[in-house]
C-alpha cells in the first residue's frame, strides 16, 4: 500500500469562544442550512414565486430539522436501552442528518400548506438547497474527523497520526505510537464520500434543470434528490459496518441509517415514476398556474 496516497490532516477539536464550547460540526451544519436556504430562495424568486412566504417555510423547516435530527435516532436508542420519553428533550444525544432532512421537509411542507404555496414547485426548489447544504455541512465533519468507517487502503481513506485528536466517537482509534508506517490506522472517510456524492448530485440537478432540457414533471427533481441521496447513504454506510470501528447502531445486518436511506431511495424511485404520469411538465406557463407572478 502506498501510504503517501492517504488523506491526513490534524483535526480541529472542540474549542472555546468566551463562555461557549463550539464544534465545527455544529457550526457548519448551521452554515450549510443557511447556504442551502439562500440558494433555494434565489431560485424560487427567479421563477417568480413569493420568496417572502418561502422564507417563512424555511424558518419552520429549521425547527423541524433540529427536532427530526434528534428524534430519528430515538428508536435505535430505545431498542437498545429501553423506552425513556425524556430522551425526546435530551439535546445531548445523537443526531441524524436523515432525520434532520425528514423533520425539515415535514415542517416546511406543513407551513407551505398553511401559506397556500404549491407543494411541487416548493419541493423541487428545495432539492437544490438540500444538496448544497449537505456539501457545506459535511465540511464540519471533515474538520473534526467524524464518521470514519472501517480500515482501508483506499486513496481517499483518512490516516490517523499519533497525537491526533479525532471526534470523540473514534477515541479508541487514536494512538501515541504509530502502528502502520506513520499512522495509527487508515480508515474510510465516510463523511468525505457523502460530501463528494452530494456535490455530484448538486451538479446533476443543475444539469437536469438547466442544461439537458428533459421533459421534467413537477416534483421529479425532488424525487431525484430523494432517490440519489437515499441510495448514496445506503451504500456509503457499508463502510461503517466494520467491527474495528465504533460505528452506528444496527438493526439486523444494516445500520439504522442504511434502513432509512434504503426507504428514502425506494420512495424517490417510486415518486419519480408516479409523478411522471401525474404532473404537468415544468415550464414558465405552468409555473404561473402554480402561483408564480406573470412576467
């Protein structure tokens, strides 16, 4: 194995700013949401829709994302440790990006319905923000070196050097004396894989919408995001099933994230087919029937 072809850099652990203890994981999760919200709003406004009401949808989506990210991890916790309703308000537990997406989308849809916004154009525009938010948000995971997978010789693997302080979930992978050349070990960089996949997905969505000129139907762009990201998480999490890493909780042979990702991916494929037979083609004229301003 060529140890020079390995990604390795010092992690940025939790740091203090005045009375606050911050982690770049949380900081970039917030920055990612803001980046995705800004980009989605620009697209929504450019198509002639009401950007002010869309901003209200995003505010509710943020609250829903915070709740969903925590609550989606609870079934696995309760199965392993027994039911404890207090975990629903315990902000110190685990969080799930898929749960954040589910909670954010659910709360956003409820608010959009209350404001009279049409579902399908809103979801299609949100697909861009969800992809971009993932790319930006994963920067924080890379910074603190979280979500490592099993041992690997893949050139995108992450090499832990002696003295590196990686994310707390991987403390037992740290060492003071190198055991593999100059490294304690080399592991799959699952967060990096997810970020790269989301970046390609963002480019694909842009190509579908603005370059390929396919006969896209309303809702299909969102269905593409669902299918792609769901299956992406399903396959990437196979790197986290290794026994030498303190990985995610499992249900049977798969992690909970894999079961969630598989369900999301299949729902996206089904939606892509169903919407292709049901909804009209996306164009400026049909946008006006969905509430866009006449230009």
